[in-house]
């Protein structure tokens, strides 16, 4: 697992400062002062001379490439908001420690956990990849791949029912004196196929198992769902998409009468204390970034908060229940202000501008994307409304013309991608349409190109080929493309 370090924090903080310094300058002047060797980011506000779809985040967009491309604040934040962004960044990336500790500001790690910080899964605010089992050795499980567990039925809030011994997820790390819950293992089955022009391809279907279970066997009817940590850019803009737009997407698809019939997930949100349309998570199983962040602190790092005050220990896990707590056991382990700043940080991470959007090959790929009906689910554009929780966001997120390429709906993606695990209204075949912005920068930021909910796709084209169910016709259209057309489609996706 890659841990956050002081150098990482410094790099990201420097990125925030650089954005402050150049945000008001003309783009050409700002870029002239950047060393091309470092590929540092340059932030600039949108101008009338730049077509709207070149700036995925509207006026929040930054001109960014390289390793730090996902780590910049929205270009239109105020100075005070940038300061809050840097504070939130610190608590997002710095490690928590086991209690009791000399520091009371960051103690309380565990008892069970996947990572020691938010940045342990979302390295460089980017996308995780699955551990590599191809060499026959058992690698250390990477923090960014989470295995959800449950049993058939629903909990009192309408979500998945907890597995009696292991709760709602398997954590493979634990503090001293506490057993880890288990270790994930992956083997692969090859799926072979050909494009219409005869070009062969091979997909790898992951087969999951859990070993070294710390507290005995799982329930016989246990259900599993692997989830990879995605990049966290543009989340505040996604949250500001009006709920009416998500509902309208579903109505429009139903009215069209075709195979694409997306569904809104409705989920419980702890911050609103209400059922809301889901928009985050691989099954649209989370409604707000606030709920997502507080829940992840509790489940992934073992850090309690006001609305998630209990550790995720089950009754059979006696060592977990008896483990020391942070804040000397006298309070929750992250206070409201600190948690709010971490939420604000994620809310205001900016989407980078597109690269080479006017290139002829990119434009050809855009036409192919449209002709294959990909935009039926990957809706290109919205105008943002008000944030769900204004104190946790910025007015800069509102009124922006954005291009995330998602309808935020659940779709049946066919049996090959199915996990068989319901989540609120989502069934075992359904997944949320993920936003596509930033796809072309994942390799620069995180050093890989793994995609889909569990990272099984090794590149963009494989991700398309895994589409089934409602997306079968679009996949089949791509299978008919020749090599030049396939390259153009990939080039367009990489420009987003």
C-alpha cells in the first residue's frame, strides 16, 4: 500500500499555491513561467474564446497535466476558500495513527482498516488499481480495492444487510492486538474474442476469494462486491447537478423505448437524514459527498465522527470491541470542523481541461462515440445548481456548464459484470454510469490505465468490450470498427 508522506503533502500544497499564483493570469503568460520538465499545472478561468466543452468543469477548470493533474483547487475559488482547501488536503493525505498516541489530533486508527489516510486509497487524488496476482506470488492487498460484503435482505435504512461476523466490508489491516479480517485473492479467466476485422482480443475476468479469515467463516449466503477507489475530481460539481436532471434522464430513457432504461437509486443520507437520489459510488449508493467521506473515515480508516460515532466492530470481534479508541475514548476521533474541511477539499478539486480537443482524430472519435449511442448513458453536459450542503461546498460550484459524461443512473450491464449484490434499489446486475472526465490523465497521475468497478479492464478499449446488458448494442457497434476507428475512439476518450 502506498502511504501518504510529507513530500506528497508538500507537492499537493505547492500545487494549490501555484494555482493561486497563476489563476488570474492569461493562460499563455502563466504557462510560460512553468518548467516543461516538471509538467506543472496551470490554472486559468474559462474565457469566451474557449469552447465550453473544452473546459469540463466550466470556470472551475484547471489547465493541468502530469502527476498532480487531479490535485488542484477549482480555478474560481476565493483566497479564503483556497486556504480551507489546503487545510482539508492535509487531513485527506496525512496518516492517522493507532491510539493511544502522543498526538491527539490524528489518533484512533482502526481497529480494522484498509488505509491509514484517504490518500492511501485515492493516491494523488486519483484512481486505484487491483493488486497484481499474475506472477504467482501473493501481493500485499492494495488499499484502493474494497470488498463489500452482506447477506440477502435489507438493513433498517434500506441498504444491504450486514454479514453477521464481518459487517459490510472486509478490512485486511488491523492495529496491534487485533486480528485482520482476511486477505483478498484474485485469479483470472481469459475471455477471447475478435473484432469484425479479425483483430483478436483477450479480456481477463477476475475470480475473487477471501483467505485467512480472522474470525471464522463467512455466512453461507454471503454476497460480495469488489469496488475500486476512483479519481475524486469534480465531485462538488457532480453533487451540484440538480436532482431533477437525474430524474429527467430516467424519464427520457424510458420514453425512448429502447434497451437503455436507467433507474435512479434512492439511498439514505446521514447528513440530510432523508432518502435522496444516489449519485456517488459504483452503484449510486451514496447521495452526498459528506456522507461518503464520513462513512469512509469510519469504514476504511476506523475514524469515528458525530454522525458515524461507532467503530465497525461486530459482536464476534471481541478484540476489536476492546481495542483502545482515539481522543482518549472521550469523544469521536475526527471533529466536525476537520471533517468539514476534508469534505470541502474533495468538493472543490477541479477537473482538468481537455487535451487536444480540436485534433482531427479526436473529433472523429467523438463522432464514433455519438454514433455508437454511448451518450445515451454518458450524457455529456449539465448546468449545475446549488450544492446540497452549502457550508461544505463553494458558491463557485453553482451555475457552471460542465461535461462529466454521465447520467448518474443505474443500468443493467449484463451478467459478465454482475456482482449479484443489491444495494438499496440497485440489483446485482446494475452499475452507475461513471463520469468520464480525467480518463486520459489516469496513467500520468497513477501510472496505470485500469478501469471499471474493480479495475478488471486494462485499458479503455477493454472497458468498452466489458459492456453488456443495456449497453450491448454500443459494444457491438465498437466491435464493428476497424483499427483506425478504434484508435480514434480511444483518442477521444483520452481527451476528456
